C-alpha cells in the first residue's frame, strides 16, 4: 500500500455520506453471449448518473479543508462534470459558478440547475468549449475562486479511484480483466494507479472513441498532444488533449491495450443494452461494452469487469443513435440515384426493390438536365445482404447510382 491507495480508501468511506456504493452487477446476457463472467460497475447509477461526482467531491473537500472560508468554486463543463460540481456545491453549501457553452442542450442545463439549486449560478458563454473554459478561468482568477478541473487534478484522480476501491471490495477475488473508458484520463489514471499498487499484473484495457483518441495520440508522441479535430458525439470522452497528470500515470500502458470504438458502432451497443437489458447508457458509458466483440477470444472463460461510466442520455438524440446504429449494421443505406426523366422511370425503380426493402427517404436534389434528375434515397432492410442483391438488380437495369452512406462530407450535408 502507498499514500495514494490509503487516500483512495479513506475517500471511499467518506463518499458514503453522499451516496451508496454503485452496484457491481453480473450481466447474464453478456456473460452468455461471450462465454465469460461479465460484471458491470454501474457508474450510471450515481445520483448524477456518472462517476464525475466522485472527483468533484474529493477536490472540493480538499479545498475546503485547506481553506474553510473558501467562498467560490468555478467550473467549465457541458455535461457530467457540471452536474457533479453542482451536486457537491449543494452538499457542502458553497457557492459555485458553472460556465457552459451556449450550445449546451437545455436538458443538461436544467439537470445541472436542479442538482445545485440556489447554491450555483450557470453562465452560458461561447459556442465552443475552449472559449467557455477561457472565460471561466479568467473569471475564477479575477474573483479569487477555486477552479475545479474535470480530470487534470491530483485530487480528482484520487476521487475517481474510489470506483475500483468499491469494485474490489464487492468481489471475492480480483477479476481477470477490467475494461474502462478514457477521455481526459481522470478515471483511467486513478483506477490504473490503484490497481498497480494493489493488484499488479491485472489486465487493464482502455477504450476511447475514434473521434477523440487523445490517449492514442499521446502514447504515439510520448507526450500529450492536441488533436486537430474532435468528433463530439461521445461527449463524455471526446477530449482534444489528455490531461498531463493522467498521462504521467497512463504513459506505461501498452498501446495495444488502448482500443478505439467507432461512433456508429457505439450507437449499436447503446441500442442493444437499451432494448435487451433496459440499461440507459450515454455514448461514453457504452465504450467498455462496445469492444467486447474485439476481445471475445481473450475474455472467454474469464471474469471481466466493464465500467459503465455514465447514463446521462437525452432521449431526443435517440433517432440519431438509431440511424447511426442502422448504418453501422448495414441495414440502412443512402445513395444518390440518377433517375431518367420519363414516364414510368420511378415505377421501374420501385419494382426492383425486394420484399424487405423499405424507402425511408426520397428527395429530389436537382433536375439539372432534361433527361435525368438526381434523387437522394434512403432504404432500410432487414438484413445487410439484401443490399448486395438490390445493387445487382440496379446494375442489370442500368440505373446509375452512388452509395453515400459512408461518405462523411455528403452524409453531413445531405443526410
């Protein structure tokens, strides 16, 4: 044991004044599917539906211990960190000012306000998070407040380690493998540091979204690097630059132990857990489950813990999640068709559709010539293999078309 593990264990006991330990649940469906003993550490079941409440509690507690008269805490966040900070401001009875981008969904603003009540003030600033963060830090410096970082803070890292303290306390023996998401690195570095000291050699796998692979970039460069572009769909883990302090702990992770999860596949995983198990996960919360197919051969017959890190999912996003999941599974495609401008041409096309093919979208894009018009068509079917036979029939009938399902630029503008 070392000072870090002792502190993480002591913190875990203190957290019981805030909420009970989150459940460690064996999932029979996934265990049978992968012929393994798979357990879920349900961080989506904290009072704020994410693990962020832990690090915020510890950082705020430490700040108040060093200065009991501290009057102001400041944070910048568009999601789970904001809610964790707000909850703890109400718990400690201190004033918090939370900066959020103007583009933050109203649902997240309302939830943050509900957790913090009269103890917090929300300020909407900037279209992008970088601007929000800059204004928040300037305000904090001018007002003499304490800035609560979401992950690049030793007290936050220590707080997030309480996840693994609870996990090991709830198991008769350590698992063979732990799989968890990584974004800014607070959770993953806290868990890794604790496991290194208590269960050295335990197989640890990290997962980050393809559109926010900041740890992968840092491991390749040997130091944190800022990504030139970030896909914000997995908003709980899409970070442009991994924290410097977390990376000092994570830099020894073998690169092959960091897996990348495509955003569309994550959507399929979210829908699977919702439809089969009734578990609501946000995109980041599904990361650890999303890579199970890749690890199927390695986890067979073993005990595996997957950390489901959050369940703050706005159901207004469900149509987008369903759409992306269908595209990933290959049962929905979009293509641009050159349709002859003659009577019966549309009927000829429709007659080529199979019995399980359904037109989900039909839109004329332009009629730039007298003889042909461009049409955007979306088709849903029951099996991905149906498209192969459909395209064969289209080719035989000499229809000209272009599959744009996987074209990021055309998809963004047309779909």
